[in-house]
C-alpha cells in the first residue's frame, strides 16, 4: 500500500524520528482493533509480535483498557493444560 503525503507534512512527520511506515501500520492496526475488526491475535500477528504480552503492552501504551473475560481465562487455562504448564 502506498500513501501519498504533501511534502511539508512528510517533512514534519519524518522529523519525529519515527519510522513512518511502522507508525502508519500501528495506527491502522490500532484503529481496526478499536473498531473490533481485528482480534488481539490478529493485531499481534499484523504487528509481528511473538507473544500476546507484546500486543497487550502495545494496547496499554495506546491507552486501551484490556478486556479479559471468563471465557478468555478458561481458554488460557486449557492452553496451559495442553502445554503442560
């Protein structure tokens, strides 16, 4: 995907020192997550994270309060049982 920006906007954003491609990807992923179009697992995969905790940290850094239901707990317990943890 290519995004065209006016030169002055590009210069202003580039001066922040951030990788603009990564910043755009993160903004897109965060917005999709907030609109419930991506699951946490999909968000994690899209951003290249290796653990769920990295996705949780990303969301926390962006002010998103995590929802953890009883179903999530049971799913995690089952995963731990299967992995012998």
